[in-house]
C-alpha cells in the first residue's frame, strides 16, 4: 500500500503500518472470566459432614458384618434372661451388652440385624421411586400436553391423600411382607422426583445447546440421552439421598404399627413397638433402636446436604 523509504539501518525510515481492521471492543466478561475453583470436593467437607459420613459408614459396615458382630442369634429366646438390663447396670452381664427384650432375645444382635432391613428397604425404595419418578417427569416435561397434565394430576392426587392411610388399607388387603413394604415405600416418593424432573426438563428444552441439537436434526432418544438426562443426574442423586431418610422413617412407622416387617424378623420399628409397654421397667428395648434410627436418619440427611452443596454450581461458586 505504501512504498518503503530507502536508508536507515535496522528498518529505520519505514513508516508505521496502518491498522487493517478497526479496534474491536471485547466484552469484559470474556477477558475477566470467573476463575475456576480448584478446590476438590473433599476440601469442602465440613466437620459435621465428616462425622455424618463416618457414622453412616459404620452403620453400613454393621449391617454387612452383622453375622460376625452379633454375639447371639437374633431369633434365639432365653426366658431366664428375660428383660435383663445392659451390662453397665446392676444385674447386667457383658454376655448381653445392651440387655435382652421381653422374650430373652439379645437387643444388640437384633439391633445389628435390624439395620439390614432398614437399609435394604430404604435403598430399594429410593431406587424404585427415583427411576419411576424421573421417567414420568421426563415424559411429562418433554411430551407435555394432555399426557403431561395427566401425570402431574396423578401426582397431585397422591399428595392430596394421606399416604399412610392408603398404605395401611393396602397392606390390610394384600398382607404385610417385605416386598409389599418396599413397593409401597418406593411409590410414596415418586411424585417428588417427577415434579423436580419435569421442571428441569422444561428449563433445559429452552437452552441453546438443546435448541441447536434439535435444529441439527437430533432424534428424540439422542436429544434426551445426550443432552437432557446428563443434566438431571446430579439433582436426582441429591433428591434420592434426601428421600432415603423419609423412606427409612416410613418403614419404621409401618413396622411400629405391625404392618411392616413381621416377627420374628428384627426391625428397628418393630423393636420400638415391642418395647413401648416396658418403657418404665425395661427402657433399653426401645431406646437403643430409637437411637439407631435417629443416628441413621441424621447421617443420611447431613450427607444429602453436603452432596447438594458439592453438586450445586450456584453454591459452589459462592464458596469459591
């Protein structure tokens, strides 16, 4: 464009080249992007979360190793040891560290085996509720229309009716069993998953990456599996953890009323129900299952809160 001038060593005498393009104002958000937090998830674990995690791990290990840890069979009865107190009280013995119930069965052994029932029912019911509720919420959010309205109407109808009364009526007709209890506990929580999933799907369908995939001709299965479902996993996982405590409490309630796990199978709820008549004379029959139930629900709830703090991007940015 311009002819170079002669002379001047080292390129002196050459004019400054003009700018070929005008200056472009770059938004400050691209230059001053939010710094990513390099803190690992374990670095954000508080003391309360550590305590809850250790407690929950001990409960799970106690349930798995119950045959090795239990000093007696949870079904064996010894009437001579009936209502014997814990080892640290007068008249107690380390043969039965937590005492015996009204039939002479070891409370510690039944407590260890009862943790199996609570965890199996809780985990199974949480899995059923999360799968059924997430699928129905996904259909209601993506399909919409009359089908989506019917699914949400069914959920609203279940929330409007007292589920405990319905469970009692159904168990009275079908009969109490562990399978019926798991199905009832799983069905009790599907509405929460469906409502949350439907709201998330409606929001994701308006996102640019979903609109771009749809404009490029992505099929419905590919759109859901590759773009929608991966963005639901973290929220559903947190909700399942929080719902697990409610399911365990529901199982204990039904067992306390005699509609859950049937004797002689040990369960924390049935142990609470069997010991309510001996609160003044043999309080250990009910107190220790109640403490175990409280510790489990507290540990699961605190673990769910920590998982939510780790997986929620908004809370993660606030802590970074």
